């Protein structure tokens, strides 16, 4: 198993940018697919973006496509979520999640085995 720790959240004005990081420890991270999810108050946790083990395949929710970019640096055991052109509706707790798999990319929450504790992102209008 890996332990995941998110960081980089904060308060930003609409139109601004943030970069979230998901740092992994505990074992080799390069075999894991990773996803970012978010949960706004009173709403269900939803898929944001995912990346395969190598970083060569990515997938995004329609609501963030073109504004967010997921990437990874396996040498640093870290996955990033660059968020640009932020909107108030992006306000949520953002979680990263990992699945130990040799291949593939995953959107559903139930696919993931390990979760971080989350980082708050607040976008003011």
C-alpha cells in the first residue's frame, strides 16, 4: 500500500490558478494509476481527472477539461493537478486516490484502493 498526502489547496479568486500535489510514500508508486476527485458541501464526491502509471494517458471530467491538467513525476512519487481559470463552482475538498495496477486508467471511485485526506480549494467570485 501507499500513503497519499495532498497539498497545495487554498483560497484563490475566480480566474486564478492553483497546483495541487499528491505525494505518495510506502512503496513503489510508479505502478499505480491515480485519480483526483472532489467533494463540495452537500454533494457527492465526483471524478475530476485520472492518469495511468506512466503519465502517458489522461482523462478528465467535462467540467474541467481544458482548464485542469493532471501529470506525474514518478521519480518524485508525486502526481499533480494544475488548475487554471478557476471558477467558484470548483470550490471543494480535493482528494487524490491510487490503484495498484500495471495498466489502465479509472474514473469510478470504487476502483481506487488508497485515498488521501484531502485539501480544501476555495474559489471566490
